[in-house]
C-alpha cells in the first residue's frame, strides 16, 4: 500500500487547468522527485496535497485515509 496516493486530482484557475487528472503513488521509504517545466503545475500539486489550496475534484490519501479536505 502506498504511503501517499493522489487520484484524479484537478485544479483550475479562471478556466486555465493547472492540474488535470493527476495520479501519483509514493511508496514508504522511497525518495521521490517531481520535475517539469515552469507552469507545469508542480507547486499547485504540492499546494493541493498539503491542503493549502483545495482541489476541484479528485482525492489525496495518506496511509490509506482520505486527507483531501482536512483544512
């Protein structure tokens, strides 16, 4: 079972899609990097995972429990 799992996460700003159906799975004990060009949505993804910005759809699970809208 993954420690952190992101399922079909979406987020948009005024019609511009920053995240469109992002799926991510991170296993416990692994070091994982996220790379991409400027404007690819890396910061938006991080902000949705941490709860700083709510996603429009999708879910974030930590250790099997949904943490999508905890804040």
